[in-house]
């Protein structure tokens, strides 16, 4: 049982796994809050992933695929995690995802930052990268990605897609915000 550090807002009293597979674990903990009240907290444990912004000619390469939880196809930047049993650095993962999903290889990969994705319900975080100096190569998509499409879109169209609700992936939006901050700072 993992206890919170002294002075923490929540202390773990007991922990249990409700569900587990190769990709994720659903955990339900019994907790005690700072005021002494008790309750339970369920959350998803997943390994961190990498997201890549493949940028060239004032536009971006996007991928589109069917996302089962929301029952629709949606566009996003390439992203994903290591398969169970695989490990490596966030940069290695970013290069792998870029190549697998788009076939592109980046001469330069620039770290943009890190963020937690849904910190109220998951432990998962994302490493964000900008990929430039792109060269085409073969794709190597996983079975779940066989329906994936890829397209280059100009930046103005990308922003229109966000405004129209065509792009709804929070990690893609966070990545774009990190890129805008970097550009604003002259990086």
C-alpha cells in the first residue's frame, strides 16, 4: 500500500486492481482526505506516450483513424506508446510512432514538453516533440491502425479543423499550444 507523503491532501488506505490487460490497469483505492473523510478513487494506470508534430511547409502531417471510445473517425498528430515488453527513451518512441504511422523520418526532433493527459482519471502523461527535416519512408502500422489515413494540411486548415470540431484530441491540442508557445518565444 502506497501512502502519501506527510501533509499530503490524500492518503491511500488500501489499493486494488479492478481490471488489467497488456495496455492498462484500472485501479480502485480506498483513500482518506486531509479532513479525515474517507472514500474511494478509481483511475487508469497507463504508460506514458509520445506525440509528434510532423511539420513542413507551414503545415502538418496528420493521421486519421476510427476511435472506438467516441465512435467516430478523427484527425490528430501521430502518437502512441511502446508495445508491452518494449522500452526506450521518449525520443526513441517519438521516432518510432512517426515512422510507423506516417512513414516519415525526422532529421531533427525537438522536445516541446510534457503534460498529463487526464490527470483526474489517469496517471498517463505525454512527451511532445516537433519533427522537422522530414523524409518519406515505409509505414509499419500496427493491426489496430490498418484503417489509418494520413494527410498534410496547411496550418490555417489545421486551425479551421480545430474550430470546426474535426480535431478533438486533447493531446493534439496541447501539442499545438506547446508549439505556439515555442514559436512565440522565438524557438
